[in-house]
């Protein structure tokens, strides 16, 4: 007679494909139970005759195949591999506890030998926006594969036969939906239970902080003109080199002098000498300036028939060029705190709301100026920037937080459990899997149906009682269904297309970060609130508050006397009216600069897989 219909074969771990060689019975099984729950490994528990040996003894095989022949005929000469449904492949967990009994229970686990490697590779591929943002994780947590599921309504699914690891949605099964009609389900097995009440709101507060580090120089040479553009025309130029600001000197307000030079471009040297012109006192050589008769009686004249030239002091008018830069080196602490509340549109389970219907989440990150983005780039781009969250990259961080709140709400909405039993053969026919959804039809239920993702199942059999069946539990979602759409909004400053999208806000705009269940009003276009310094494009006009200049060449020329007793008198008068500058720079504040940003979201639309508010049922 053929062995079967159940097969149990001890195998080596590399025998990962069920073959004809595994269609044997290495242990006589009295009963079995295959149990599989979301996020966990499937287990197989079997009761066999106590062999009175150590199951973990050296040389013994620790892995096993368990299968069932759907077309088993004990009188047939051979069985077809194509008729066999492999049910389980796994490794024995340990020694049984009831070693002193006539029968012992053995437990196996369907944990892949390369589980960690499979999960790590899958997690790496799932690190994509908006479901992943490294700024919200510590360095250690970034390497944890489970972190990629925090913002996704998903769980790891490990196939009990193939050992393939995947991530499976907790609402919609990727491998299809099984219909459980009333003629398939054991009538008295249907049971509806509640696992608490759904979350209605998730309140999020998240803070990003960084050190705004910037250093450089701003050229103030444009403001150094005195009497002419970019040049200094003066009668007191000899004082300029000694009185011009030195590099390193303080401007005040966080500024210091950077580069500083003073160069004479043209002009003679003031001289006291004889001249022949009775009016101008023409000198040789000539140069720009003003001539003073000095002393006042020494004008050109004839004395007793002899011509005497005049004695004059020629005050030189000089042209100089000054260059000057203002230097800064700042390290300013900045932070942005985002707050929002995401509410779910869900059905009531309890008549009295309680504190459990709201969840507060708080996050803090100081990583926006760290090289954690692909290629070692900074999330903020440059540490000198004034904003993070109201930028394109910052929007990805915001969308991750929305995804996180969304995931919590969707998971909590699966608070109804529909449990029922079907026959063993029906369980094999439909292919029970944690990657599938189910719909239970029963006129006793509100709306006559209960649907949801398969949360767990048990396939069991008992040779003594002859009972072979499967128990299925669906996680039903109590949302109200529906969807949201994007809204374009109205530009707040200029017409559409006049400026880049990031420059201005759009009033009433809502965008969809995901596929139609929630929308939010983006922060793009918000302007920074600080002292106004944009270190990416710092211009002199941004720095200079005012420049006060005194005593230009025309003023100095007006106070030079026509005559003087000696040159010193002229010099003393000019020294009372030197050309001066007073640079008044806008101070660079040290901060900190803290800002709170409130985000607007729509309600989250969650699928309705059971209608607790149904007012009638089908007959």
C-alpha cells in the first residue's frame, strides 16, 4: 500500500523544494496543527510516537517537509507529485517536554536560514520617500530593517513553504481575496470580537534643529567712494593710509574687517614755492589743487623796477582708492517645530470616547545638516540655509511624519476580528495565506459581510477524532471609505508661472503624498523669520544699514583760505575737516531662531471592510 495521504520527511536544510523523494512517512503522525499569524513565522506542531531517542542527537536531520496528497488512493500503484500540496517546511525548535510519555509533541518553525539577509535586502529597497526619511532615525535605527515598516501599514510575511520574505499590506492582500460563502463556513464557528476601539486622531509634534554655519566676506568697496564713484578725492589724503580700518578690526554687531587696502591713484604733493602768475600763482610743476598766497604780502609785484614773483602754498588735491570687506563667521542655532493632527474618518465602536482614541507622537532630529542622504549629501543641502521644512526636501520629511500617523490610524482601525472555521479541503483549495484578504458572507452580520486581511489561520487535523479543519481570523477595518483629491490653490503673490513654485505659497492648495486617502497643505513658499541674512546670496546692500560721509573735496576746498601766514595754518584748518566714513552695518544676530509651523491636513479616509453602521441586512 502507498504511504499517505500525509507525508512527513526529515530532510537536510538545503532540500528547499518538495520532491517525489519527500513523499514518505518518516514519522507516524497522530495530530498536527499549522499556525501562522501576521508578522511571525509559521509553526507546525505534530504528535508522534515517542521514539525514545534524542531528536537533536548529532547526525540527525533537523528539518522536515510536511505535505498532503489531495488525490490519494491507497490502492494505487504510485502517487503523482502533482497531486501533493506541500504544507510546511521548517526546522525543529527543540526537544519535546513530554519525553516520558508514549507520544511526544514536536514543534517546527518555518524560519528561513537567510531570514536576516532577505529582510535586510528588502528593507533597503523600501527606503524611499515618503515612507522613509533618515533624519527621524538614530544611526543605529537606520540599520534596523524593521524601521521601514513604521510608516507603512504593512508587516513582514514569511511563506511557510517557500520561505520567501515579503512585506504585506495589512488592509489589502497582494495575492487576492478569498470569498467565504455561507455554504463554505461552519455556521456555529462564526465569532465577531473587538480589539479595543479605533484611534481617531494622531497628534504629531516634530522638531528639526541645526547649526547654521556660515563664513565669508562682503565687499563694501562700493561705499568707499568720496567725491567720485569707487575713488576718494580729498585734500587730506595723507591721513588715509594710517586711519583706514585694519584687517581684523571690529565693525561691531558680529562683523570684523576682512581685506583692507588704500592706494593713491593721482595727485601731487603740496609745495610752498615761488610762482609767477599774479592771480593764480602758477607753479611749476602744476597739479590739481588750490593755491594759497603765503605769506599774504608776498604777491607778485615790481619793487623799484624789479619784478618779484609771488610766494604760494599749493595744496594738493589727491585721488585715492580704498577697498574694504566685512567679514563674518557665524554659528547660529536654528529650529523648526512642526505640529499637526491627523484624524481618521472611522465608525464608532464605543459610545463613550476615551483618551485611547488619540495618540500623541513626538520626534526630534538634529540630523538635517549631517551627511546622511544618498551620496553623503546633507538633507538641508547646505548648513548655511535658513529653512528646512518649508523646502522641497523638507516636504519629504513632513510626508514621512504624515505616513507615520497614517500607518498608526490604519492599523488601529482594524479593531474588529471575524473568526470562523472551514473544512481542511476548502482551506487547501483557496490557499490560505497571510498575503490574502478574505470576505465572509453571513446574514447575521451588519451589512451581511465582514472583510479584511487574513490576520491569522490554523490548519489542523486529528487522526483519532477524524476532524480536519482550518480556523481563519480576518482583521476588519472600521473606516468609512471614500477618497480625497488634490486642490491647486491660488498664488499669494504673483500669477502662476511668474516665479518658481518654492518662492510663494498657494492659498487653499492641498497635495496628495499617497494614493488618495489623505492630503495636506504644503509649506512651500513660506519665508524665513530671522534677521534677514541670506548667506547663499549676501549682497552689500543686505549688510550696510547706512554710510555717513563728511567733508568731501568741495567742502574742504571751501574752507581753504586765499591767504595764510604759513602752510601750517592751512594744514591745521584742513585737519579740522578731514574726509570721514561711518559704516553702520546691520548686526548678525547669534540666535537662536526658533519657529513653529502648523500643518493643515484633511481627514484620513480608511477602507470600510465591515459596516457597523448598517441599518439593514440582506435576507
